C-alpha cells in the first residue's frame, strides 16, 4: 500500500509531520481527518516530500487506522458521544428527502452538516462525508460510529445500497424511528404520572413525620401524661422517631437496595427475571407487553421489507427488542428458521405473544406476505398501546389520588384521635 508524507495541524493548531499508509491521497486525507488532524499538505512518498515546517512542534509519526484513532479518542473524559433519538430521526428524514430530490449522497451530507446544531452529530456527519469521499460505502461509514447508528440502521442502509433504493430505505428508517419514538413517549407519559404522585406522597409523608408529628407528641405528653395513646398514633409516632434517629441509615439502606437492584438487573439472569416480572405487573405489564410486540414486529417487518435476510433480521431484532423474554423467544425463532422450520411454533411456545399475533404471522408466512403482515401487526398494536395508555391514565388518576389520601389521612387520623381525648378531658374539667 502506498505511503503518503503529510503536514497537518492538530486541534490546538500545532503543526505535525508524518507518514500515513492509504490506497489514495483522498483516503489518506480521510484518515488524517478522522484522527483529528487538519491536513495542509499530503504527497505520495517518492513523488516529492511534504513541505517541511520549521515551526513544527511534534515529531514525525504514523497515523493509525480509523478504528485505532476512534479508540484513542474514546478515552476522553466527559465527552458526549451519543445523539438523541429525535435528532437522529430528523437527520434521517432530511437525508432521505435530499437524496429523493436527486442530490448525491456526499452533497446531501455536506448540506446537512452545515445546518446541524447538535455538535456531536455535526462532527459525525463531517466524518461520514470524509469517509464516503475516501471511497467507503455509506453503510461502512456508519459502522464506524456504533454509538450513534445501531445495527438496525446500518444493515437497512446496507440493504438499500445493494438494492439501489437507498432513498426508499432511509424513508422507511425515518418512519420507523418516528413511530418508535411516538410509542416510547406514550409509555413514558403513562408511567410519569404515578411516579410524580408517588414522589409527592413520599415528600408529604416525610414532612409530616419529621416536623409535625414530634410537635403533636409533645402536646400529647403535656396534656395526657402517661395515658396510653391509640395504637395507630403509637405506630405513627414510632415511625417518626425511627426516621429522625436513623435518617442516614434509612437513606443508606435505600441507596444500597437501588444499587443491588441495578446490579441484579444488569446480570444475565437478573435481566430475564426482571423483564419477566415487568410483563406480569398489573395494569403496566399489559402496556409493556404490547409495546414490546409492536417494536418486535415493526423492526422485523421493516428489515425484511428492506431486503435484509431473515436470519440477519432476526439477530438484529433480538438485539433491539428491549426485553430479555422477547429476545429469548426471537432467538428460538432464529434457530427454528435456520433449521428450515416455521417461525410460528417457537413464537407460540414462548407464551409471550397473544393468539392474534401468531395467527396473523402464520397467514403472512403462508401467503408470502410476511413483511406486510408484520407491519400490519405493528399498526394494530400501536393502536392497542394508544388505548392502553388512555385506559391506564384514566384508571391511575383516581387510584393515585386515593393512595395519596390514605397516606395523609392515616397520619391526620392518628394525630386527631388523641385530640378527642384531650377535648373530652377539658370539657370534664
């Protein structure tokens, strides 16, 4: 492979000279830019040396391959390396529109890089443009940024390139991202309300137990002396004392439980257990199940419709399923298809998918319309998620209000009951 002498500036403006191996000068320039340099002179070795600079502060050195440069860059502390899903969705939609309008891919990337406000994505688009200009395919360029573009994205683009329908695949990707974002937002909004009410209930209970109950306890001692208090009042006073005397211990135990839960949930066994439990949670479990089924069918349908081989599509879908139970079912489907069997039997055996999904996929397989049927299932379950969110929100509102009333009401009753005895005692006197 030819060697090229270069003169380049680093991010601090310091000039460096060195040698880089590449197939062409464009690829050499691309490697230098991906390594964080700004080349000012690149000349093939033996055809006239690169311009020497008296002001160069760094010795000559060889530039590593793009992958090595990425690893070196990855050790930078506190450097943002991901992009929000909404930002990526907008980029995909805009790129699809530009290519569909007849602009070459490289020109489209250049246009989007100039107008992009997200610094991480802007830098990534510039690197994509350099890589494409250096002779790499778009999918190969995307694969150099796995933290931003997942396997689903890369493989769909690859299938679009092979089939000559990149703009169509990008449009499908954008639609997929938009619908996935919509479903995710609905699930988050459904879970946000009970969490907010729960936090408010905990704060109110903490305020009453720490600041209000001790003052009432002092009043009860002064007015009632050694007269026994009602059981509920003694329980509330006991909890109040425990919180005041062991506050940091309680906080420590709570933090320890959260850490233990996180460690358990990240383990292979714990992930399966927790995901299985999530699917069985009253009210919320049904919503999570429908959301997971919608994601699975839409991902698999979009991949197969875009030309990705079924086995490869199943592997990608397994990695992006978001639920270990669903992923295990997809793995069994993959093994069955690899042996030449139908995908229906392992799906039915998993016990996760309802009969409607099994029947529709079975019909899709028999008629040769599996991708279209998978996307139809996804549309059906998107509507199911909408209805589930609406029903869950309508049901949770009164339940959480009752829950909050029970907590506050129990403390108020516990404090009010001794007051009745005090009032009676004062009337007798």
